[in-house]
């Protein structure tokens, strides 16, 4: 029994200096918060991140520096538009928080953002766990409006589309 929700698109100040644009999505799973945390890390991004509007698919993962569960680990996601992005794990707090920063964006996002931060929160519920995913893009100076538009039109909807299959896969793996 998975479900989804959305908390919209926001802009923020904080460390982004007012240039951050955030989208959020949530899903529920019957797996425990700890199971959801542990099982989500090793999932292959190429199985869950398809092309969506102007957003490219993840087609390969290269140069992963070890298991995807330790602060400082990096990997390069190859995208269907021939670009790539580098992910670096910044926070791991089992079972509550998993976060990573994204850098070296190419193509469209390379022109618009200086980086991004993704956070995954795993909260216990009576019947399992709630997975909350937030993604904050840091717009380059003068480009916040374009980033806001892309996040508003595509990225938030994209997150709400890809998170339910991830939650279902976690649930399937937990039931083994």
C-alpha cells in the first residue's frame, strides 16, 4: 500500500542566498523506516529516473567510489542528453536522513544552476514509513526565474512520478 503526496515548489534563502528553488514529494510504504533507508541506497538510478519533458533520463552510473551509504562517496550519473552530474553523499543518519549534493551539471541545467541538494527523510508511521524527498536547485545569478519555472512545470511532477515506484520497490524488497 504505497501512496504519494506533494508539498509543492518553494524558494528559499538560507545557504543558497535566496537563489534556491525546492520541490518536495512524499510516499508511504509498508516497509519500516530503517528498511526503507537501507534498501533505497543500493537501488539503481537507471531503473527509476526516466526522461520527463525536458528532463533527461539517467542512463548509467559511473565512477561510484563504493557502496552508496557513506559520507564522501561520489558517483557520476550519465544522462540521456549526453550530459552528466556528480553526486556526493553529505549526510547519513540511519534511519532518518540521507542527503547528497549534486555538482558539475551539464547542458540545460549547467547553464542555470551552480548545484543542488537532495534530502531523503524516512519517518516511522503506524503502518510502515513515510519517505519525504526534497530537491533544492541553487540558481546561478539572474537565472532563478528560469529554474523556478522548470521546477514548477516539470521537476516537482517528475519527483511525484518517480517516488511511488521507488517506494513500491522498497516494499517489495522488504517483504522478501
